[in-house]
């Protein structure tokens, strides 16, 4: 499974970069192949300062080695089987992550991450494995048809494997990407799941689900960016986008367990972990959306998640 997951995510990385780059011919993806001293490495593909994308990252990571106690503590939130008393544990992890921050305030930010994880005993025998991942949409301005398309594409993918997946994983996503100190969600959701192991389905079935989720990304997002990237906007809309980007930063640095886990992993590549952050963001003191505005409508949805399909 390790080699199959590694091969699949590397192929998907190339396919996604090849699909995105023609949208933004003003810039090329910078491709960095890196090695982790503690074991493994990855490939980071990042585009910055384009006409369509302020920042776009599509990263693979295949790492292994020893997890220290702080990283184990972060993982135990969703993986209760891990022994909380051990000082360290051997692990293998392979994942593909993507974050796209468009320039146009009418075009939504999108994120996905899909991963496979194993833990091993001292002899290298696998004693636990699981899949995790998800995808979510973060617009600055809400277009209902975009939200419906994104969620419908995800739901159709989930339904092919288990009709209970979409409602279950959407609810999990709404809960996970919540910013408690703001009382609102980061975006309008999607799906999120973790710890899918043999108690869920067998390994082949779950790998098939992960593959279908990844291949559904481009159909879920490309029509949205193609439709919104050239729409006119004013400085007021750009300012609002930057404020929403500030919320994105707050969630990722304060609440995101993936960011925290990565930063607590010895030998972590910080530049790749923080790829998810936008190039620019903004904080204004006591900013309020005007009554009846598009900005206020977005805030209402962020405070009360909608069932889009």
C-alpha cells in the first residue's frame, strides 16, 4: 500500500499542476524536491504572484521515522488506539495537499489533503494503518451555484462508495473547520474524515475511495475558477477578501491539527507546511459588514452551515 499510495499521489500532483498552470501563464510553478534528514522527503510545487493565483501549492510528502510524544499527542485526537504513554513511535505517512488562493475576490479559495498513515513496532511490523483527508471551499463572496456544484461533485463521489459518507463527512468538516474565537466557520465546508481503517472498510475499498476523491478535485473546482477569475471587482471587494484571508490564517495557525502535527514532527519542512497560508492577509479593528450586503450574507452562512445538496 505504501508504494501504491506514493505512486498515485505523485501522478495526481503532476496532473493537477498541468491543469492549473495554463490558467495562469504569467507564472510557472516552482518545483522543489526535498529530502527529510530523519527519513523520506517530498515534492513541493508552488506558484506565487500570478494573475489568477496569488498563491497556489500542490505538495506531496512521503516521510517516515520516529514520532516524539508531542506529535503523538496531536494524533491521538482522532486516533485513540495510540498508546499515550510511549515516548516515541515508528511511522510512515504519504499525502498530497493542495491550497489555491486566487487573486480575484469572486473566486473561492480551495483546499484538499488526502493521506495514508502507518505506525510500526520496533521490528518494523505494521500495527496500525488508516486513511484521512477531505476538501473544502472558502469563498470571500458566495455564489450559490458554485457551492452547489462543489458539494454535489463531492457527494456523487462519496455516494459511489457509501451513501452515508457525504452527510457524515460534511458534518465532520463543518465541525473541524470552525474558528471558536470568531464563532464562525473558515469556509462553506466540503468533507473531512480521519482514522478510516479496517473497522470502516477493508484497505482496498478505502484506497479506492481516496483515489476517487482525489480525481474528483479538478471537476469540482475548475469550473468555478474558470467562471470567476476574470470577473470585475473593486478595491472594497479586495479588502474584504484580505480580511477573510486573515480568518484563514487564524484557523491554520491556531486550530489546525495538521499544521500543529507537522510542526511537531522532527525534521519537518516548514516551508511546505506553511504553504497553505495566503501571500497576503489583513486585520482591521472592529470591522463590521454592512447590513444587507454580500459580505453579511457570507457571514450568516459561516455562522450557520447550509446543506447545499
